[in-house]
C-alpha cells in the first residue's frame, strides 16, 4: 500500500505526505477504485 501511495503522491505533486495518507483514508483520487 505504501508503494501505491508513493506512486499516487508522485502524480499529485501538490500533495504533501499528510494529504497522501488522508487521500488513502478517504479513498480520494486514484484510491477511489479500491474497496
């Protein structure tokens, strides 16, 4: 999951570490496809 998060973070350059983890929790952006 961490690797996926890093890849997603790479896509969203505006995203800081905290926002990335928040996106994972909220299933935002690329994570919306995961259950």
